């Protein structure tokens, strides 16, 4: 399971932590049965604290994607250098 797949779950958990009231049964039922993943995230983003947390997680995910892409590029360059005989003299 990817990290971005857990955002709605995390958002719902944080909603329960940050809110001191219990959700009315109707809202609770809608969250569990009627909303798709995008709608749950949109609902969770209405809370400023949760929105801040989700935005931070999105930035972390994007940073990780960039880091992995650079690692793949570096690995490819090292492999290409070794295979083509362009190794630096040591």
C-alpha cells in the first residue's frame, strides 16, 4: 500500500483526535459508506490542522519521488560509465 493511499485513513484518524465532539451518526455514516476517496480527502481538508498535515505529507511524497528518480539516474549513469569503459582513473 502506497503512502498516498493512506491519506484518507490518516485524515479520518486526525479528525477524531483534533475534534472534541462526536460526529453525528449521519455524517459518520456518509464518511463510511457514501463518499469515495477524493470526497473523504476533500472533507478532511476542511479542517485546517488536517489540511496542514496532508499538505506536508504530499510534499514529503513528492520529495521522495524526486529522490528516487535521482537515484535511478545516478545508478544508470554509473552502470553506463562502467559498461562503456569510461571509468575515471584512480
